[in-house]
C-alpha cells in the first residue's frame, strides 16, 4: 500500500500532539497504530516513495515523518521511479519486437530488495536494519526551491494550454509523445557536439535517463532488434499504441494531461503525487490520498483498470476495514 504525504503528516502531527483538531488527532493515532501493527507483523507492505521534499518546514516534524516512514516500511525500499519506468519500457520493447508474447509487471520493477527476504531477516533478528541519511536544512530548502520551480513551471504550462484552449485529449497526445521528444532532443545535442568535436557530457544523457547505471533507450533497442542503428523504428515504437499501454507511461501521461487542463491552479503536491502514483498504482492494493487526487484517478478510470482501492481520509472507516481485509489475504 501507499500513503500520500498529507496523510503521513497528519499521523506525525498526532504523534507529536500538534494536530489541527481532536478528530484529526484521533484519526492520525488510530491509523498509525493500525499500520504499525500490520507492518510489524508483515501482514501488509508499506511503500515509502522517498517523499522528503513534501514534508514541510518544521525540522522536528520533518524528522518525525522520516522516522515514521522508515518504521512503517520495515526496511523495504522501492526503486527510483525512473528505474521502474525503464524496466517497463524495456519489457514492452520485447513484446513489440516479438521477443516476448506477454507484458507482465514484475516485483523487481518496483522493489530494490526482496520484501519476503527482508521480512524474514527482520523476524529472525527481531529488528530491521536501514540507513538514514541526515538532510541538512540547506538541502531541504534547496529541494523545496526546486519543487516550487517545478510547480510554477507546470502552472505556466496549464495557463498556456488554457489560453490556447487545448483539450484534455490534445494534452494527452502531447504527453504520450513527450518521451520520444526527450530522446530526440538528447540525440540532437549529441550530434551537434560530435560535429563540433566536443564530448557529450554524461549528464546530458542522464537528464533523460535519470540514473547513470542504466543503458540508453537506443542500447535497449539494439539488443531487441539486433540492429546497430535503426532510429526510425525506435521512433515508431515510442509513438505506437503499444507504448501507451506501458502502465507508468499511461498513468503519468493521463494524470499530467488532466493536471494541465483543469480550471484550478496546480497545487504543491500535484506533480509529486502524479509521479508517485505513476510508479506505485499498478502494484498497490490500497492507496490513501487526498480527495482531489482520488477523484482524478477514479475519473480517469485508472483505479478500476489496475484493480487498486483508492481512498481519502474522509472514508476513514472504509480504510480501516480495507486494511483488515488486506491483512487476511
């Protein structure tokens, strides 16, 4: 399961007796106790999506939220969202090229370690081991500044689309094409630097790839097609209907297209939540988020398609019932 940062903050506030009201305090304590009990027993797996830049400005509360995430996740870590996306793209390439007859979601796509092994080791030791890196105030401020710039950028995009009267359908088409456009821009920069006899900096490709230890999309394509250079067919794949069926691509494209065509402004958590849900939604049985995101995901048909229960804190009793049911599976 995955819990939105706003919900985690409410639990942390309740533990620190700084809740906004008595109802929020009781709800936060009850939810925390339930999750702690179920995760400690290994009845459910709590996914920590590394949401530190969304914690807020209070240093004490920042550390409390961090500790809460660590405790509930029981040492189980998930991949960076870019890694999950890349694994899914590579697997769809195999299907598209006829090297596989089925696209499947794999646990390795999202977990950086085997949850069963981690839980078994924790049970034997009577504890779990994890590494927590201290985040300095300067780093937190820089992360927030970057996040604020991202939100500002998406709000400008939304206003631009609204002025041009771009529909959701048109915006979705642009989002689906964005991945290929990013590759094309990197290739153009690579070509220009080659013509100028300058080396392409590794960071240029990493801007697109996200992680330096992965191969590039061109390398993946060469492996699947057994051709040294076939950019036209690579382009066809990225612009194909098959590419749109990749869970990460479909979810993120639809959420962002929705985000930039709504009437209201882009809010602080909107982009980050869209990233988290793009990675986690296909793998999660239960997601607890805010009412706006719940409405968005349901309206787009994503919760139904990926068979995921998505709830807000307004449905607290249903959340507790769902957790009980999941613990019995």
